[in-house]
C-alpha cells in the first residue's frame, strides 16, 4: 500500500466539501452563493454556476484515451498544477525531491516555491538516467521527477531504466513521470504500468499534441489511493466549464482523429527540418527527438549558440535558448512549426 508515503497532514485532512461535491438533484440551487442567472457569453448559458469539481465526461473520455480507469485520472489546470499537487501531497518539510537536469525547469521552481529541498542527479552523456547516482541520493527523497520524452533534449528515457527506477523506489519514493510529449509517440507511454507500480504518477497535458495550450487542461494518472489524496488538496473547482467543454470535445473520436493527423504532419515536418539542418555547416549536432521539437548544437567555431539565438531573435524568429543549461553549451531548442515557419528558420540560418 502506498498510503505511508502520503504526507501525514494530507492523510488526516478532511477535504473541503464544495457545493458541487456535496451534490443533489435539485431544481432550485441556493447553496453556493452564485448569481441566479447567467450572462450570454459565447452561447454558454450556465456560467453563473460553479462547474463540476472533476467533470465526469472529461474524466471518462481521458481515461478511455489513456487506456486507464476513470478512478485513476485527476484533471488539473495544465500539467504544472499536477506537478505542484504531487509535491504538496507527498513532501513533508524535511523531505526532498530529486530531478535530473537538463530537464523541465518547473520541478525546481515548484519545489522551491513550497520550500522543499531539491536534489539533482544530472543525466548521463547520452541523456539517460544515472541510476547508481539516483540510488545513492534516495535517502530523504520523497518524489523523483523524470520527463520522457525529455524537455529540452527530446529523447525518450530508456524503458528499462524507468522500470528499474520504479523498482528501486518501491515503498520509498514516488516516481512522477512527466509525459507531456507522449502523444507524439503514444505507444511508449507507461500508463499500462500503473497497475504494476503503485508509486507511479504520470503527468499528462492537452497543451502539446492536442494543440490546446490556451485552455490549461492537464491530468495526473495514478492509482486510486493517490488520486483520492490529491483530490483532498486540489482547488474546489479547478476546471472551468469552457475548458471542460473544449477538452471533452477534443477527446471525442473526431477530436482524437484530428490530433493524430496533426501529429503525423508535425513528425513529417520535423523530419524535413532535421534534413535541412544537417546540410548546414553551422550545425554541429542534432539530437534524436521523439517530441515536437529538436535540440540543435551549433558550431561555435562558426557561430556560437548564443549568437545564433540573438540574430534570429532580431529577425523576429524566437527560439528557446539552452546555452546556459547543464551540458547544453551552444544548444538551441527549436519547436516544430508550420512548414512556412520551418522554412523561415532554415532561410535565416543560411544567412549566418
């Protein structure tokens, strides 16, 4: 049982009972201090009412898409809220989180914001997990954050290494596996392992392949005990009604089909961009990517990565500078855009 890892104050907490959570089948709703009528905005006629704490149809559809059970799903305000909830659910003030740079910066930011110590175990030279060093740093560690495909390197972490990490941390720590980019290689997801490892939490989002970054909708996938604990401390109404409506529509059969078509287009455009970059003398290395971006290392004998970033910035092409990240000197992360945008990047680089 995983409950011993849940923070003691969360185990003892009586969660806030919002009006919607208490429920009821009334026709007159006078229990939530809402305004009695709704403005007519975008044809949504019930905006005066608080939304469901966890919209049933949204949860059901995402569970079906992810291949898990509804009780294993928590809807959050983007993947970032899921990251924060994991820290708040499991970490006592004396605990630590561990993450493996270069990786997503919010693991460090969120742990700092909650005054939780962060340990770092850098990725290996080929951007995989350094399992011996992680094991050496497990004492006092409550949550291990890993990202696969990893941001900003783009690579999938070795499948067997993640399995080894889950086994290594069993009964000792939570493994929070960030799968924000997994929809670009969905067959590599660890969602099927949730029933095998009760210390696994998977972070997901609709911001990437689904193209819905603007609605801020993400998910945590875990065993039902963890989901119940996280539900105790999540905000009473985390998913706005318009967000739930858009997200539920995106998770229809038609919506998923559109997403899959867009993924194929993105991967085709990525392959084209890689081929074009490989022909440029200024490019020293292009790292393997399973996501919708690539990490490119520039030859500082011709132009440093910082210079490339600055010069494209001046032309209105905004890339992601990684030159100061751990072990990423002269590296820039390039998101895959439309074919016209990708062509503009190549044309600008050729002028250098």
